[in-house]
């Protein structure tokens, strides 16, 4: 059996375990073996009359869900359609009151908790309060053993890679690729949020995918 097949088998087993842990924490949770299965599952979680928006996420880009919901005719709040920074900020504010908010998670612990790190705070704000429904999409590379490992992953793996999506950031991780625990005004590690349970129950839906996606 090829190495990838062993990895897939591990993801399938671990994915089922993490889904059960997430459900114990009142998340609605699913494991999908492939991106195509995940796309179908995500669409089933979005009512036809919902206004949809999203936070910055390479995972969402990887699976193509943003383009798909546009093709399906959903009303969209898309900050990338803004003509200037001021309009972009206003669209980000409006997204906090959309019906379904799509995002990923920087790390998910095996015991069923989400951990996220954010610069502007709009993504974690939407996960906490505002949208009627939140759909979190994550590859199995985001799964870690516990909360401490989740913090470590977000600070030392996700954040340094995320900074490279932007230009001219004055942070140590942008320059060196390694977290410097900085206090730069450009720091994208301003907000560190643990989502221990979903409240109300099942408001947050987690779709795990048996693949390596995002940062």
C-alpha cells in the first residue's frame, strides 16, 4: 500500500473520532473523504434563501466553494468585490449579519474544540456571534492532539504562512518565516480564540475533509 493510502486510512479513522468529539461539544459535524463530497455536504447545510459570506481562507479557495455558491445563485456578501479599502471594511461589517458564514479553522483538537487566530478579528467575530449559521471547513492536516498543540500550530505554522498572502507586512514571520511573538501593528495574531462548544447547539457546523488543505 502506498504512503498516501496509509495516510488516507488514518484520516478516515481519525476523522470519525473527531466528528464524535465535536458532536459532544454541540457542534454539528461531518467527515467527508473527498473535496467533492465536502462540497455537496456544505451545500446541503446552506438553505436556499440564505445570504452567504465568508472569512479569509485558503481552504475555501482550495475546494472552490465560493465560486460554487455564486453559481448556485445565493445572495453573496463578497468583500473582494469592493472598489476601495473603505468599501471592503463595510462589506466585512455586513458579513457579520449574514445568514451563513463560511470559514476554516487554524486548528481543531481531537477532543472537539476549535482554535483560531486572527488579525482584524472579523473571522473569529463571525464565528462567535452574528450569522445564523457558521460552516467551518477544514482539512485533516488541521487536526492536533490538544489545545496546547492547537495554539502551537496556529502561531508557528498557520500564521507565518498566512502573512505571505499579504505584501509589505512588517512582522518577523513575514521576513523570516518563523514566529517572533511580535507586537507589530501589522501582527495577524491579534485575536486568539478557543471555541470550546457551539452555542446555540449546532449553530456551528464542522466539515472535515480527508485531505491536506489550507495553512
